[in-house]
C-alpha cells in the first residue's frame, strides 16, 4: 500500500467518481452526495494553501483505493478532515487508518491545534477509525440529505 499526495492527473476526478459510486452502491445515496464531494474537491483544487492543506490517495497494488483531504477550518488553528473514502475492495487492509494518520501528521506539522470533521452516523467503519485517534462527538443533528433521513455528526480532536 502506498499513501501519496493527490497530485496526479485523474486523482481529483477519481475522488468524486469513487464517492458517487461507492455511496450509491452501499447506501443508495443520490447524486446530491456526489455534488457535495465535487464542490469540496473543486474548492480545494482552485484555492488551497499547500502549506496548510493537502489531499492524499491510497493505492493498493498500483490501483487507487482511498482518499482523504485536510483543509483549513473557519478559525486559523482549526483544520477540517474531509471526504475519507476506502473502496470496498481495499477494506480491512488498514487503508483508512493510514490515510487518517497521514492527515493528522500533516495537521500537526502545519500547526493546527484542532481537527474537526462532519460525518453521518451510519458510517460506522470511519467512525471507529476517528474514535481510535481520540476524536470526540460534539454534535448530532438529524437531516434529510442524499435522498435519505440521516443523522449528521460533528467530531473534534485536540492535537495538543
């Protein structure tokens, strides 16, 4: 397995496509979710600060198998972990943990004090990874998104 920066042609498009396909297949989420991911990726691609923001791709046997982004939050010392994905074929190989580790290592080096993330409560595998790093649940809100009734969750990690 290799974790590398998402800086090769096709990487960003793959992130959008993979999210759309995987979340449709697993949860029946509609294209509203793919649109949200496309917006996150486009914002990153057009206006990110490489010293404070980064994106990674995981490859297994030379094939893209996962992704994660770290972007600046609304406050200078706060970063956001975004769009963690591990493809079904790569699950159980430690890809998600390696991606989160890379992301948090970068966040510490970039000087962030806190990392936040927003997810949905049905994404149990990702939540287990976040909890293993010490993220704590700070807010839950029911919402209707992606064609389903969901419970959104905000998690935070103090990097100190």
